[in-house]
C-alpha cells in the first residue's frame, strides 16, 4: 500500500511538472515565484520557473471524449514508465553501498565540506560554484562548435564527445540563465575527490525556423585527483588555465597555448565527469504579470547550528564586538544594498546594481529585466521599507567570508504596462515578504565600502563609468568580487531556503 501511494505521488509530480508556463516578478523571484508553484524545486535567484499550470474538467455526461481518452492513455504510459524506474531505484537502494556511499551516508553535507577543507585548505564553495557557473555557460555555448576544444581539460572524454555530436551542433544555444547552484554531496574516494552539484537553469535553443525556451534541472558530478589543491580565486572565477591563469585557449589535446602546459582533465583542476538532466521542460513566453500569495514569510528563520560559534570566531579574528559589527553591517551594508538593488530593478536601470552583486546574480536578473522591457512592462516596487534583518548563517574559508541574512520588508508590488496601467499586483495594498540574502567578501578585508555611496570602493570616483564587467572606468578595478567589501552573491526565497 505504501509503495502504491508513493507511485501515485510520483505520478502526480510528473503530471504537474509537465504543463504550464513561467513567471517571474520582483528581484530574485519574488511574488510570482509562488504563482508558478509546482512540485519541482525552484531557482533561488531568478531564472527557472516550473509551473503546475491548470487543468479543466469537461462535461459530456457518462461519455468519454476523445481528448479525455488521449489524456488517460498518456497518464497510463507515464505511470508505467515511472513504475519501472521506481522498481529499478528500489533494486539500487537495496544493493550493498560502496565505501564512498558509506562515507557519504555517515556525514552531513557540512561535515563532508569540512573534511574536504581539511584535505584542501584553499577550497572555497563560493569559488567552486562560480567556476561551475562559468563552465555551464561555455558547455552550452560551445556545443557543436570548434570552440568546444577550450573545455578539453574540464570535461570527461564522454562529455567532450557529447558536446561534439552533430545533433547538438544543429541548434545554437543562447540566453543561458543559471538560477540555482547548490552542492548536493561531497565524496571522498581513495584516488579522487568528487562534488555533486545541482543546477537549475533555462536557455533558448535556436532550431533555425523556431526558438524554444528550455527550463532544466541538472546534476553535475565534478571530480579531481586526490591531493590536488585549489588555485587562487583569479584562476577559478572563470574557465582558465590552472597553471598560468590565462583565459581558456587549449589545443584539442588540452595544451595551454600560453604556457604550453598539458592540462589533463581532473589532474590539476576540477573536471565534470558526468551530467544528468533531471528535468527538461519547454516554455512559452514568461507571464510577467502573474502574482500569488507569499508562502514563506511566516516561517521561522532557519539559523545554522554553528552560527553563534562562527560569530565569536569572526569577532575574534577581526577584533570587534559582534553586536556592534552586526548593527553596522545591517545599517550600512544590508539595508542600502537592498534598497539600491530594488530601486534599480523598479526603474529597469539595472546597470546601477552592478557594483553591489556578483556577476552570476547580475546576469540572471538582467535577463528578466530584458524580458520586462521586451514586453513593455515594468515591475514597480514603491515605498519599500526594511522592517528587520536577522542573521541566519556565517561561513568562512581560506579566501572568503559569507554571511546569510533574512530580510523582512514590505512595499507596493505591481506590474504596469507602457501606458501606466496596472496589469499585475496592486498599488493599493502593501505586500509583506522575506528573503534570504547571502553576502560575501574576501578574507582580510577590514574596512567595507559604503553600499549607500555611489562611488568606486577602490578609488572613490563616481560609478558613472562602470562598465558591464563591473570595472571602474577611472581606476580599472573590478569592484564586485568582494575584494573591497561585502557583495551580494545569492538570493533565496524563504519557502525553499534550507540553510
């Protein structure tokens, strides 16, 4: 009976995830994040939206329409497929776990990451995810093109063959948006380390006569040889030669054309061993006017078990009193950053947000700003007010410090067209919401830039000449890497935050 109910639940998941459109409103997903609710997990920083859609029931008395018959046949076929996969999964679960699996089962994810940091004192989760983000973009952009050889040191031979196949080369992939990146597990094998990452993204596949938007959820398994140590951030924040740091430019066998080093996959840097597409759903045009009730605002704040201890270590390292520092951080980093970013979002002048957020988060939301622009819409957030800020998590590694906070705020949240007509949300009722924001900065930074000042944190010049790579037009410094102070790296909606 339990097995039958589980199968029925899985079938319901498959059906609700198989139909519907997409929606996005408010920076980071926000209100219409809920309007596209389904059983699929969602992006924590915009981009992917899996929608449950709606289903209608027709009349016809006791007769079954042709449409109804077709639906029943499709349901039956899906049920059989899921049942077969479920049976296979049961057999897999009952098999004896390998030593790697035993090690994984015995440790939490935090413990797995701690163990990896003991083996590699320079390992940084933030840097790894930025590296995977860059690699993901290039994997799809280079499919079926001569440029794919630039990924030779970072993909297994099987994945290189996959990227080279003619079938992939027949479609050009553009508008790649990575919404969620999260480490799922870390494996410690005798001869290698492995990290499994979950990605949620969407992209446009150009088939020549038509363009199709895909929303995907993927699992990538990265691997490197035992004993390999992480490189400095400048070599890991983009796909580059792990020896000399030059931009990726390799021969078809993996020799860097700058330093002539042979970079074999997994020998000097992480490489993607396998990838699995867990869900792939085609989408129509995003419904940018959809709204739904907030779902997680009343949930208790999830604080990390080691938060208090990490706060004490942070205070000792920086020789500060935590309470005083926390008050300053709230008032001079969190609140002004929050207000600056939402101001840029509401006016569609997104370039103004460049200095205060990571490249990945900026690019993800820039895509949605462009979607609003193309549809002649603007998501307005007026009279926005921060009500309170609560600390949720503090983590540190060799290169970075990351502080996750939960922000409670309210505003008038609505969408208007070019004529000023409200087509979604409301400008009469305030909307209360909360979100988890993760800030990061380089270790060793003692004085933070003032997020409320429109000046370069490096030279103090105005930010009017900031280019699209977040480089100051006066001194050339790249200001959004955390080298000058806290920068926003991640936004997570409250109902999906897991700590």
